[in-house]
C-alpha cells in the first residue's frame, strides 16, 4: 500500500485545520487555557438567552465570560459565576444586567460600573442585578393593551 506525498500533505493540512478549530472553539467559549481571570458571582431572576460561555461586557468591550450557572433551590434564582479578566477592576457599587444585542441578536451580560472608589474582590457577589426581559411577553403586553386598564392614576390629572 503506497501513499503519495499529496495525500500525506492534504491529511496534515486537514489535521492542522481541525486542531486550530478546536483551539478557537475552546477559547471563544471560555474553556481554553490562558487569559485567566477572577470570579465574581451574581444572582438573577431570569437568565433567558444566557449560557456558559456568554460574553461579559463593560462599555461594549468583552471583559470576561459566564463560567457557571445553577438554580438556587431556596431562592429559585439563577446563581451565576462570571470570570473577569485580570487587571480589570469593577467598582463595588456596579450592577449587572442581561442585555440584548438587538431584536434578533443574542443576549450578553453587561456590567454597568458605579462610581465607588472601592472594587470587588475575587469571589465577591454583585447584588444589584437585572435579569433578561422576555421579548414575547413584552409583545403580548403591547398587543393586549398594556396592563389591562389599571392606569387610572394619571388619566384625569389637571394642574
């Protein structure tokens, strides 16, 4: 059984491409080596559209990833672990929001920095959180006319 040089070269290129793809996939989902970071935790009412590997952004720039999610059986909230790149300090009065990239885009976790002079220590919990808003529930509320007529406070106000 004889192998031509061309077959060996093509096989090598295919193998190199497969390894490159595996490394890229690992790094883009947060499972790859390198970078490193420190953990922060947060608890959300809803993490719809967020999964392990989702970007954590500050001012639109990726500064980390979601590394863990689990349901807290006592509070029925989604306890989340975020890995933030080393060297990026988050003020300790910051909030965390699940944001959307647009109408058809995916969700990501956004850190809204506060103005405190103190910073979160590794392993700290961010308590000011806002979960994701379901687009379908917003559309249903809009189509059904809002809150169903309970807006009686401002309808007849005069100055």
